């Protein structure tokens, strides 16, 4: 929106700048607004994190962000940012990456950072672009889908892609990813 340094005063004291701003706002085409993506977040969340052996190897804390293109509302991108994790003793996240356990373990209390994203394929339900997400309703993927698509919607996470990066300093790094994002790589092991 254009700003003027000196407003022009019209007869009767009306300010021309205000009239221009109002006029400009009224002529924005509705089709432009319909093409804009919708963004939700940050939504503070926590979640247990499972590894390749099926065990929960860490507890995560992060902010969720959701993005929806109203022209393709059945695909949602969920991002996990500003994340941290604390490990739970047991098999490391990549211990069963190639089948049976390779014996790698991680102790309680290893800390690190995480970030990631995946796509969500939504079926059923009705997309509501005016839905309001509260921290108590959208702090899980299931809660977000129920809030924005209704209780009859179902979904599949990582339908096309997913990628998560974990970094724990001297305890290692792990990438948990779909094949089209390079697949799994690395591991987080040892004690704090």
C-alpha cells in the first residue's frame, strides 16, 4: 500500500489519503484472496518420538506450523520448528534401520535439536478455511485435522514425503526421511 508524506485535505476536512486507502482496499479482487495459502501456527506441542525398532527413543518439544493451499485443500504441509528432544533409554533411533537391531543404544537424558516436515493427505470431512485453531485443539495432527476438516475427516501423514533432522552434538545426528528425501541416515547413540 502506498504511503504519502503529506495528506491532502479536501473540502469539508476529508483527507484524500484515507479515501485512497479505502478505495484501494475495496478493489482487491476476491480471487486473489482465494489463491493465498493459509498458515496456522506456531502451536506449542510435545510428542513421543519412535525409532526404527518401534520403540519411543525420545520425547520431543516443538512448534507446529500448518500450511494449506485452498485450491488443493486435501494436502496439508505440517512443519516442526524450534524443536528439542530428550532421549529415553533403549534402542537408538536407527537401531533397526536395516532390519534386525544392530545393537545401538541411547541412554536417558541425551538432548538435542530437531526440525522437520511432512505432507498430510486428507480424505472425507469438509475443509473450513475459517476454522480457528487454539493451542488446545490443534496441538496434535489429529486435533488440527478435526478442527479444520471436521470429525469425519481421515488423514495419512507422510503420504508423499517426510524429513526430520535430529542433532545431538557428540552423540550424533540422525535424518529420518522418505526415500524421495534421501532416506534415513546416521544415528544418535551413547550417554549424555
